[in-house]
């Protein structure tokens, strides 16, 4: 009988290490560095298994390696909440009963807080919900720049300024990824409209590309460390963004040294050769329109499926390209699905509702609050002053987490503005619909249909007897409103709202207008309305946040992340004919170049209705004189500019002190001034704080199209310290040697 020793000796002689037999393979061993695990996994995988990693197997999952126990990657929308489960191979909802989520505010609201701490708590919370729902990639955040007020998806993004978007996106990404869930920053790049989004070919200067449209993506990758990024549907300089040599190979993976995965937008891949060679890693949603329709079970025909495998085998495509794709995908898997140290997440907790409400409260912008009839300002609302408060408008009751495209959410809770106000004021509150977003609105609860004239007349009738009117309107998530897949057709408030507001004013001037939207709207009635609030799509806690701000329980501190032009023609993209927007259906040229948003309004001296960075408070802030620690700056030095700020009002409040920089003379056109820093501080009544900013030469540079790099030119620079991009409280200048 052969002893155990005999077998051990024999085993050793055959090179079988008995310890190894018990030892976990490196790719399965969490204690091993990820790069070791990747190499080990690749050494065990077949060619077919590596190619399989690069494509979807269903609507929202991509292949794993079943034979090796390497799991699939599960993805879900979206940027402000985890979308309900979608069916395997259709856009239909799976009708699960455990996936009603917390709706956090849309990202325009997050940007409007101008408070990076809000991004940090937001990212962590939405990441906990994605983790709990067992998702490995959360398909967001979106950071496309707000170029036109008509873009249907602006509500998903962070506004018109690259510095604000860059600053606000980084903590969000870190917060989500702290849960072991990857973000997928999108849509890279130049997807600044929905019109012809699937193919429009964007042309623009290198300066506009580098100074305006890339910075937020660069920050998301280089500072935020996003583990994945989503290519956009459109073309850039002739190549689809999802397999674009300039954007993906040269800039993203070359200059920015991105080590994660490039994922297509759903249906964004169009060519095997380009997909093989131009930096794409995971192909999703091919043969769908990314929204509602698609070819069934087309997965084997994907560009990176059998055609790609054939091309690898016959040498058309280099094996090194496949190795790189598989390496990146495995790295994402080891950071997420195979990371046993990641936390477990949580779902629809009170803590998450608190985050949603806090962000909403900090993001609401008080646009106007002027004294009315020498009775002082209407806001903050003092309930004791009114017998009846009439709430008018469909957005006071409409569910705004529904619709809008892929960022749609099925929620456990959505507190409406009407409910929020009823909670505060009980039966003082009366309500009438006022306007409806369908031509003949159908009220499913009361099985009634209305015609808009009767709604309009009823609201005016009731307004005559009310002490105060709170009009809650704006846009909604309907097609051609704030929604994916199409742009708005005009900047006007839809559904007869402005006409209604004007008719309400004829019978009662005591009106507060609350706008819920993700885009700027025209306000022909603006001079006659004493108080206006810009409240975004605020999610589950919407009504509570709005009521808390209206009553002054929370002092508003939001600032606009994009300009509100008086009219569409005042916007830069709409100043150069259709080739500039929406394009000629094939090509579009960003003719305004770097002059986007306030850069346009400032430089062309076209006043905005409400400017970038604008937002009032229930208190007032007095700024002292700005001073610098030096008058000359050279080389690697920094200049410090300080300014005292004092709360001279009667309530505690937060203020965003904004620092803009402008070069007085330069060899190239530069905007009058550009946002280069900001700080949000809270001051008690009477409290004063000196706020300081450090500015280095980096903040003074522009992108040179001759040097193909960022350069600075010596000369005089001006520092503008302000409470908005036009409310400049102090300036100071210095010389760059
Ligand atoms: C959509 C959107 C994208 C979304 C994806 C999956 O078309 O453009 O933002 O994440 O498809 O729904």
C-alpha cells in the first residue's frame, strides 16, 4: 500500500505542489494586487473568452467568464438614482417589487449648490443604492456643457462652466466608487444636444474643445478616478465618439492615462475596425436606439463579437488590442464585482432621504425677492399673514421622477410641492391645476378630463379671492421638454403658463413663482412678479425642500450653474445660424468657440435675465475690499487674494464667493473673465470672515492652437470677486511677469 508520503513525493516530482493544489489561484485571491490578478486571469482565458468580455449579453449586463468564475458586469442608469430593473432583452420594465429607489435631485441642482461637500454625500448615498441593487457600474454622472437652453438633457448635467462642473463632479465620483461601484462619466464628448444625437458630426476649435468641453471629463478621470467612461452617440471631427482615435486613444488613454473601461452609449458602436482599434472596450446596446426599440438578441452580431474574433484570428486586428481591452475590463471587475472588501450598500433609508433633501435645499436658487407694495418681501413666507394661500400649477402635483428618458426613476416616495406646502400650512392651502401639459389633460385620479381654457379661467377666478398665490410651473419630462431624445422647440414656458401668470397678475399681484426645470425659460412676466424661485427636479424630497426654503426654515444659498438669457437669440449657440445649432443634420460647427454662457454675455455685453452664479439669500452679504499679497507673479509662484465678507442681515446664511480671472490684453481672444475658484461659507448675523484664494499660473493659461498646449502670456490680469458673474463686489489686478 503506497504511503501518503509516496504520493507527496511523486506529486512533487511531477511539479505538482500539493500546497498549490489547496492554494487559491491568484486571480481569485483578494490579497493579491489587482495587476497580478489580471495577469493570472488572462493566462487562463481563451481567445474566445477574452473577446466575449467586450460585449453585452443583455440590455444592461456584459459577459463574465463562467468557466473561471469571473462574474458578469451589471450596469444601471442613472445619475440621480438607480433605475428600476429592465428586462433581459427589451427596454420594458421587469416589474420587480423591490427596486423602488430614492430619487436624488437632478445634477443641475447638485451643481447649483456650488458645494463640493454636497457632491461627496450625494455620490456616497446614490452609490450605496447602486451597491444594494448589486450594480457594478452606475451609468453617470453626466458633465456635458450647457451650450444651448434647448438641449433636452441639460437637467442631467452640471451647467455651462468647465471649472464648476470639474469641481462638482470629482467628489460625486469618489463617493459612488467608495461603495465598490464604478461610475461611468458621460457622454464623452460633445453631446450637447439631443437633435440628431446619433450621428451629428461636431466640428469645433482645439481651444473650445480643451477650454470648454474636455475639462470636466479630464477632472472626472484624472482627479475623480472614474473607473469607466461612456462614449457619446455623436461624431467628433468625422469619427463616432464611441470609437474615436483622438478622444479615446490620444487624449483619454494617452494624455490622461485612463486605466478604466470605455463603454459605448447604447447603440453607439458602428464599425468593427474602428471599435477594434480606436479605444472602445465594452460594446452595449448595439442595434437599439438607446431608448425604446432594438433588434432582438443581436448580441452575436455585435461589432466586437464574431467579426472581431474572426479579425483577431486572421490577423486583421492585433492581439495586443484585445489584451488591452480584456485587461481594462478585468480591472473593472476586480475593482467591483470581485472586490470582496466593498461595503454592502443600503436602499431608501432615512439617511438617503436626508441627503436628497439637503442637496435640494442647498441647490434651490432664489432668483428674485423684491419688496412688494411697501409690505416688505413676500419670502420667507409667514403663514400667519395669510388666510388662504392658493397653489396653482400642474408641477405642484405632477410626478417629475417619471419620464425624461434613461434617467427615469421608479421611486418609493416623491413629496410634491403641494404636499410640502400642505404639511406647513394645513388647510390654508387651496389648489387648482391652472394649466395642464396635455392638450386635454386627463386626471387619472378623478377620471376627469379638462380643457385648458376652463383650467385657466378657474385659476383666475380663485386667485381673485386668495391672499397669496404660489404658482408652481416650469418644464417637465415630456418629449420636447426636459427629456432625452429630443430638444425643446423654444425657450418659452409651455402649456400656456406665461399667459396664465399674466392673467393671474391682473387679479392679484401677490404671487410667488416657483419654476421646476433643468433649463432656462423665458419670463415675459418677470418685472411684475416680486418673488421667483428656481427649483430643479428635486427628487423624493422635492416638496419638503421647496416648503422649507419658501418658509425660511432653510435660507436659500443656491447659485445658477448656467445663464438665463432674456431670449433665445441672446444665447451664443443661437447666434450663428442653423449650422451652429442644431446643425445641418449631418454636421454642426460650434461657431461661438470658447464664448459659451456668461463668457458670451460678458464679452458681447448682452445682459442675461439672470446671470451665471446668481442667487439671492434671505440675508445680505457685504464684501470688503479685495487685496493681494503681491503685485507681481512669476513662474511657479502663487498669488493670494483675500476679501472680508460680512453677514449684515438678520438671519444666518450661506454665500458663494466667486473668483473670476481676466487677462486685460492677450494675443488671442479671451473671455472678459472666467471662473477659477469659489468658496461657500456660512455666516451668522453680524459675523465677518476673510476668504482667501490662491491662484497659480495654471489658472491664467489659455489653450494655444499653435503650441497645442496650455500657455500663459505675461501681462496684467484682473481678479473679480463677486456674488455672481455680474455682481462683482471688488476687483484687484496684478502683473504676470
Ligand atoms: C441612453 C443614454 C445613456 C444611458 C444609456 C442606457 O441612450 O444616452 O445616458 O445611460 O442609453 O440607458
